[in-house]
C-alpha cells in the first residue's frame, strides 16, 4: 500500500513538472513574437504564477533615476489599485539577495528576516495562503533577481501565496 501511495505521489509530481515545463515552453515561444516589452513581462508573470503554483507574481524593475524598484507587471493582483512598491533605495532591497538566502537561484527569506534587512514591509499587501508546520509558507519573501551585463540587479520577479501553502 505504501509503495502504491508513493508511486501515485511521484506520478502527480511528474505530471505537475511536465505541465510547468509545457507552460514555460509556451511562454518562451510567445516572447519571440511579443508585440511589446509590457506584453512579454506580463506573459512571464502569468507563467510564473500558473506553472509554479502561486496565486500571484510581480515583476519589479529598477528605476535608477528614482533609486527604487517599480512594479511593472503582475498576475493575480491589480497593480493599478494596489501599492506594492517599498519606499527604500534599490541597494537596501538588494540586501535580500544575500547568498545565505539563496536556494537554486531563488532567494527565500522568512518575513521577519526580510523586514529586518530592508527596514520596511509592504503596507497594502499581506500573504493570505499561509500554512502551519516546519515547511509551511508564512508570509515568506521569495524573489528571483534579473541581472544586467555588469552583474547588477536590474529587477526581479517575486511570487507569493503558494497554492499548497508550503515553502
């Protein structure tokens, strides 16, 4: 019985991964024909949310003149009616990209550590799909940086509210 349950779980994980890969391939093909940068960024947000099992995904790009990261695309949340931008300089927010928090190219931090590093927390957004237990999502910050040719962070995508409430 245990082997049957394990085999069913493995099959479910494999199907989920296969679906995510299919989604990413579809997005990759759309990017080549995207009519605008905004359309390409929106396609990436939609794919991250859908393929990775999160309720929302947001892309923020560095505005060097304002010295802030600015949300430019989102899936699962309305950028027009939600203020997601943290009022901190880019260098301060870049503190979350510390190698100590890196996991497979992503940066995962418990909310209290992230807020302590950055000195600010979102005022108009809170995670809603939190779980319980040692592997539970609990308002974590999960971000993937996008670097320019010099290695500086040019922006990042962050996701929140995992559908399974787990890290």
